[in-house]
């Protein structure tokens, strides 16, 4: 399951956002630093209306959406990489995540203290990024010291790892994130197990006041977006305070509340969509009388790998995939009609699964 870590300075709205995302007040939200001590975790369904359309066509009562795990990680402060605040323990929690959601305060409120005494999104980002970079720098240096011994012993795998670390080291020494290093996809795969913090993709969640929601921006957000563009990071504008008020509301009540604020979608939906885009994720479906289920894959995944998301045996014994495009399934209303009209295609091992495909796999046990 995709795992996203929510990070940021204390009192920027991390826990408030987490509570809204999880639709439960799990994380304590308080106006003082370090109210989050252990990382809170919540499994959040990925909203996809297509599931419920398919549900009616195949006459099932069971719908299983894709899901993302969000972790609310304690607020970091300057010096965290050296043990300040709550220190390296929480940096290690970030290492477990696939993507970082960095909450940045983009609102003024004299009743909510700022750990540095002023609201400055870029300064806040630099504080967090510096700690992540310093932590990665220490890890890379230690790893290189260990790996070089195997390199001297003519270990080919160790040599490949060392060469990637050599590329990353000067980037970190310049105070830049590891993801800005010129690495091939193969090199990223070689180094993946090291869990470098700054090699992970980042989405900046610009936390604005409710009053700014209709405009969807303010001066702080404009500065943040310019910064993120240079870094090739994603940005989602969210009002954590408004999202928190949606907790417990019915769908109709949520719709009315959002309309009053001048917006059409929740921060959760925007955040998940941006996450999928940034990580290159797509969705395909399986649909039958037992259930309709969404499965998450990467852009470019071929049919056997997509089958392996369900079970490794499906990938190993893959024979073919009966595939119907979602619009065709909806237009025709059933798998049987799709077969009759030739819209149900028999695809082999080289087929690249498309977003929205409705698939039935054939495989050897």
C-alpha cells in the first residue's frame, strides 16, 4: 500500500490535516510544539466514482476502493538531524514512506504560535529540507565507508551502489535534495533500499485560511508555488481548518459547505490526485458478482505485473487478460455484451494496462 508521511514544522496544521484526511480525530491537535510524539497512521480510501458505476452493472454489494496510508509524523525543528526537538527518531519514520506531504503554513493567525515567531513559507521549507539533507548526507557518508570495502573486493553490486552514492554526495554537500541528482531510473532502483529522505517525491500542502479558499491562493502560496516549480515538486492548496469541519458530515452537507466556501472539491481528493500524478500511478478494476475492486499500478505496467498486484501467482502463471475499457463497459452494460460486440479484448504479456481498464485475468495455478 502506498504510504505518505505528513511532515512540517510544529503548529503548521499537520495534525489538523491528518484528522481531516482520516475522517477521525485520531491525532491530538494542540497549539504547542511536539503534541504528536508517535506517528499516527490512517488508511484512507482513494475516491473513485467509477467503482460505484461498475457496482450497479455487475449487481454486487461490495466495493473495495484503492487505499493510501497517511502517517502524521511529529513536527521537526532546526537541529533535528542532530537530535534537537524529537530528533532522528522521526526522520526514521519518514524513511518508511513512499512520498512526503510537507505541510506549509500559509496563513496569519495571532492565536496560533509559530515556532520561529513569524510566518515565512520558504524559510519553513528550508528549515525542514536542511534537516532532511543533513540526515541523508550523514547516511551517504557512512554507507560509502561500508560499501568501499566490498568494492575493493571486486563486488560488482557494491561497485554499482558506490557509484550512485558518489553522484549523490556532492549534491547533498551543496545543500540540495538527492532527487535533484542526475540519476537514471536504474540508478534510483539501485539506491532505493537506502531510503534516502530527499530522494522521495514531495508535495507541498499550502495550508491557507478559510477566507482564502474561494480565491484558492494568497501571497504566501504564490511564493511557495514559485519555489516548488524550481524544485519540480507538487503543490496542493488546502485549508486544514475547513477540512476538519467536514469530518462527520454527510455527502450532501459536505457539498453545501464547500459551495458556501466557493470550492467544488475537498482537499483530500486534490491531495490524492496530485499524489497519483506525481508518482505516476493509475487504476484498473476487477468487477464481478463477488465485488468491484480498484487496483493501483504504475504508468507503463504490463498485464503480468498488473496481475501480480492481486497475487504473485497471477503474475507467475499469467496467460492472458480479458480487457474492457471503462467507457465501453459503461456503454454496453455488461461483460457479455462487450464480448458480443468485440469490445472485450484478449491481451497478452506485452499489453500496457490503461487507466480504467476492467480486467479478468487468466492464469495457470
